C-alpha cells in the first residue's frame, strides 16, 4: 500500500496525509519536580498530562484544556515552550501520529484529577526519583530522557517574562483561558 502522502486521487489532485496529534504536558514546579498521574486502571504506571489535540486548537489551547481536564480547573500554569516533537506508529487504525511535549511552569492551585484521570493518584517527581526508583513511565513511554530535557529547559526558561498566554479579559481570548481566568 502506498504511503498516504504520495497518493493522487482520480481527479489528479494530491491527497495529503492527516496526522493525529497528541499533546504531552510537563508541568514543573519550583523544586524542579514534574507532575505525574497514575490512573487506577493502568497498573501503577505514571504519566504526564496528555491527550489528543482537538480541531482548530493551538498547541497552547490543547495543553491548557488537557491540564484542566486531567489535573483540575484550579491549577495555574505558565507556558514555557515545546520540549520535544516526534512522530510514531500508534496502531493499525492510526498509522502515524505526532506527539508534542510541552513545558509549563506550575504557578499554584490544587491538583484534582478529573475527567478520564478521575480516581488517579498524583505525585511530584524529581528527576533523581524517576531515575533511582523503579518507575514505569507510560507517557511518554519509558522515555525519561524527555523528562530530563523538560527540567533542563525549565531551568533555562523559568524566568522568562514573555506572556505567551492570551489575556482572559480580551475579546480574542479562547474559551479555555477564560474558564481558567474565572476560577
């Protein structure tokens, strides 16, 4: 079977591949620890906040939505930037998928696992704990080097003053920012 990106249709127009995108959110606190959750149905494995991007979302909007859904609407974060981007084979139904790992600085608020993470444990992990303890990292799948990169980038970016998040009081702000700002 030809790769979808190289297929031409009967009318001679090129058919472009459509790749699903997953967003992984590394939330790092001032002690340089990463927030991980452990869903009760996933046999003790830990994961960063993650989920699928929705239609017409920016990376930031998707990351903020996933944080609100999985860590609770009261958590406050400051966006710092992209940690890593990769593509991979997901399964037979989704042959190709992009994964975007995004970094957020924790600014406060209570973590209350919700939505599809309801009933999950959560914990702030240092890199040393992740490497020294026998921690099964489900998302990203046993790629602790991405967690190390997130911490290194946090050290570089934590003091930046650029406001990457829309003002919730401006008319062009998005619904996820308005929702967080109202809390």
